[in-house]
C-alpha cells in the first residue's frame, strides 16, 4: 500500500500532457479478442487497470506484449486456449466483463464471474445480458458465475433502458460477428464508444452511428489485423484542468480533444474560471479570484461526466457560494465527501444530492481514498489546502493515471509518495 504526502498552497503553472484514455483502452483490449491476427494498439497508458486487462486476455491464451516506454500494446488473439478468465481477475475489475461479448460472438461460448460489487454503486450487468440474449445467447448464472452460449448470434433491434457505456460496448462488439444487422437504440454516446467503433471498423467491422443514439452494426464473417491509436483521456484532462483551477494557477493542458471537454469547460466558466481553447488540442485554465458556486448534475455524455464530479466538488468546496451537486449515474458516488469534510469543507449529503457551502480555505488532514476518482478529488484538495495532507489507499489513483504525481510536481505541486511493506493486491475497482 502507498500513501501520498501533499504539501498544499502552490498555484500550478506550466504545460502538461494528457495520456491515452483508460476507458477507451480497456474495451479495445477486450475487442482484440474478436480479431484473427496481430493487433497493435498505441497510446495505451501504463495503468494498473490496463495491466489487469492484459492479464485477463493472456489468461485466455492471447499473446500480449506491452512496452510501457512506447505505450504500445501488441496483441495476437488468433489462437485462444480458454474461454474462461479466472474469477479473481474478473471480480477485481468490472471492465473485464467486456470480454463476454467478443468470446460469445467468436467462439459461441464463455464462462466468467459476474463483476463484484464495488464502492460507487451496485452496478448490475442486466442490460449487457438482455442485449446478448436478444441476439440469441442463452445463459445461466450459478454461484456468481455466468455461463453463456450461442450457436451464432443474430442481428436484432435492441433498446437499452439506460444508455449504459459497458452494455453498449459489449453488445456492439458481439454484433460485429453476428449474422444480419443489429441496431442498438438509446445507445451510450460517450467518445470511448466512438473510439471502440473506430477500432472495430479498422479491423473489418461495419458499424455506423457510433456516438449517436442508434448504432447500426452489420455482421461480418471475421475481424483481422489492425493498428489503432487510443484517444486522449478526457477524464485525466479534466482532472488536470481542475488542478489548475483549485490551486489558483495557470496551466496549459496538451493532447486533449476539446470537443470531449465541452461540458467541463462550460461548468468551469460558470465558476468564473478563465478557460481558453488555445488550439483544438490544448486548453488553458487560469484562475485568480475565488471561484463562484455552480450547480452540477451528472448525466450520460454529452452531459457532465460522473467521473469528474468528485474533482469538481473540490473546486466548489473552495467557492464563494452555495452549490447543489446531483449525481444521477451512480447511486453511491459521494465517498470523497468524508475526506473533504476532514479538510474543513462544508458539505451536506442527502441521497444523491450534496449541498456544498464554499469555504475560503481547506486545511490539510489525513484522509483515505475509496476509489479512483475520490483519490483524484482528495489529491486536488491537498494541493489547494493549507498545510499537509496525507492520502492513504492512493493505489486507486494508479488504476487510472500514470505518473500523475510527477506531472503535477513538474507544474509546481509538492507531492511525495511513500510506500509501505504490505503486499499490494488490487481491490475491487471503483470503475
Ligand atoms: C463506464 C466507465 C466509468 C464511467 C461510467 C459512466 C469504463 C471502464 N468505465 O462504466 O468510468 O463512470 O461508464 O460514464 O469505461 N447499469 C445497469 N445495468 C447494466 C449496466 C449499467 O443498471 O447492465 C447502470 C449502472 O449501475 C450505473 C449506470 O447504469 O448506475 C451507468 O453504468 P455504465 O454506463 O454501464 O458504466 P460502466 O460501463 O460500468
């Protein structure tokens, strides 16, 4: 286990580069199980979750070689030996459930554990299963393990009751090799869905409409070798922009796709923060005065992302005003509030709403991270606070960010990592 010691109070200044997207990399790795030939994936960040996903596909018999210095992943899934990833791997990371659709579509069979419960809500997989069943899959669940079968999946019109990101990805991947045409209606339209569709199309799939409410997938006989570069991580970009804002700094964040950050940019402007689109790949954030309060409601894309709600709450905790934060995506995503309260914030939680009464200062304190985005929110709070903050359980941060502390230190932050001689074992993911 590790903890971070953060000495707060220095406004961040300079330029920082965003890495490739975690939430785009994980489904693309799962999707490579559909391909019959070597695949090269670039801009894959060196994260605990990426390493775990690589272990999942290796456990199936895929050959996978990751070069962290080049952020390049080579996968060859032409000769898989198993259709049953080990339970421990699947339970520790929800995204590993994304191999279900590919295995079922390509081999007609898969056995895997249901993803475990996790910190930010119950997160069922009913929509994934309903979609696959609509395409002809049969499944049984016993002892927390699902066994699914299908002679050959067939195209279908599938309406998702909720635009789930994971369900859209699983169904879209499965449909690439189904007979006939599949329509996913009320599909999730997150940029990571578009990136996955681009990857699949480059391997020979016929997907149109990704990023819109209805996605059409015409089934093909097979998917083949390809090369793909993962999109920049919009959540990491947002976290860096918010780091500048909470510390009253002036930072240019490079390697972003500004279109993906519109909801955050609009909200930041509402707080009086200066946000400049330097060019289509860089955003500059400057904050001099105390931010104003702003109400916030998380929504599926293009609404405000739930993955930035905790970090934005840190900014609101320092605002000159009262803000209402409503979390509509996950039912239990206020785990960061406890830490912020210890740091002198004034926040009252009632169900899925939090009323944030802004304070002039936050004060350093010992706090504990409960999941990846809570870790980010507390790190931001620590950088903005007076005094020293110790954040324990910080390994969560590395599930989603590579070398974030070093990059923040290059901007003037004072963050030190301390390790403990307790063997680290990844806990159930927050995402
Ligand atoms: C993905 C992201 C995560 C992000 C989330 C929402 C990855 C690896 N993770 O998670 O970072 O916070 O999207 O943008 O990409 N639900 C159901 N039934 C289902 C599936 C989902 O009820 O079958 C519910 C969930 O409980 C949750 C909501 O739908 O309340 C959103 O979940 P979903 O969009 O599926 O998120 P994930 O794909 O798990």
